[in-house]
C-alpha cells in the first residue's frame, strides 16, 4: 500500500517568506529610520510593524556610512527578486516633473531612461514619439501607470506650455539654443535654455529633418504676441545666397557639369532636391550666372568651362 501520510521532521519544507510591504511603492523617495545593521547593509523600518517588511539598504547603495537610529532619505526600487530595496542615490526627477534624459535601452515593448536613480524607468512604446534609439536625449514626464509602476512619457506638449515663460529681452536676429520636444508636419517646437517656446518651420531647416530631443541653435525671425518666438536655422539672405550657390555648384560638379533643373523647375522638386525655397534657388542660380559659372538651356543648367 502507498503511504499517504505527509512527511515528518526534516523532510517538511519551511514556507518561503515573501516581502509584502504595502506602505511604500517602488519609485517612492522617503526618509526612513535605520532599525538594525547586518552583513549586507542596513535595514530600514518598513512602517508596517512587521520586521519581514524592513527594507534593505545595501552597502553598495550607500553614499555615506549609516548607523542604527539614523534617518536616511532613500529611493525605493525592486531588486531582481522583486523585493523592495533602498538606495541613497536619489533620482533627479519627481513624479509630475519634466526632464531631459538619456535613453538607456530600447526593446520591442518600449525603452528605459536614466532619471539619475539606481534603476532605469520604463518608457512604454505607446508613449514614445518618433524613432527612439539608445543614447538619444529626450524630453519626458515622470508618472505612475495604472498598475502603480513608475513610467515616463514623451507626450509633454501641455506640460511644456505650463513650464515655459514669455520670451523677453530678445530682438529679431538674436540667437537662441534649445531642444526639440514636439514635431508636427509643419515644423518643430523648441524649449530654449531660457525656457522660451520657439517654433521652427520645416522650410527654415536646411534639409528639413530633425529629431526629438535634438539640440539646435536658431536665429529669431519673429516675436509673437503670445510670448513665443519663430526661429530659423538658415543663414540670412546675403550669407545664404553664397552657401546655396556653393551647394548647387558642388551638385553640378558631382553630376559632371549638368542637371535637369532651372528657374522654371517646380517648387516641389526644388524643395525635395535641394531643401531650399524656389526663390532661394533662383537667387543662387542668378549669382552663379552673374559670375559666369553656369548657363541655362532647355530646362537644364550647365557648368561653363573656365577658359585657360
């Protein structure tokens, strides 16, 4: 007969104690009391009255020596075993705040960003904007998702508007530097180092392409009544004329001295091919023709060989 009795003595397995702290959550920044010291580090009062819920502050996560009875400000996170753990390395952001942070890694579900804490914070795929890559700097807002987990979002338009201030002390022609936080078909929204909001139309970007988080420097072209500014990355006309002419000349040289574009070429083709307006293209061609470097014939433009 089979013996159906439960094993006795040393064969009985002890139940596994699982930490079940319900007072604090991963991502909290709190001040806790050191209740005891151990070989691995200090144990902090979990606030539940159950010593099983005390939180380990490992020696490696201590930025200064602690002793029993000390009040320590810490950041809470989950270790690989899903236990609540503390670190004296505090994040640079708090929930609800905006931050300009580096992307640590990207997976098929999203990415992780560095907010200055012991662990990276999750950037869900649904909260990404544009193509996000490892090492990229982006604007994010820190929040908690429906499960209570900390996460960040790149959808920061409304928060940027609240954080910005009216542009003052500027004049047309001044230079400003900032980073891109939103991209629309028409252009790019920039948060400047002075906390101004600037709009950069695509036509004012050589090449027309920029990315989220990218830092740019532009020239103020318009001071708007709503306190924002319009900017351009293009050179002023007199300088742009020479730069555009040099680009067209180089393109002709690359094509062995001829190209199927001229004054009458449609705007869309000029914009796509050279990234400049039709007016700028015509000015640059006129400059090259005046210098005797090019000629136009039957819708084509040709280099003029220099006489030896």
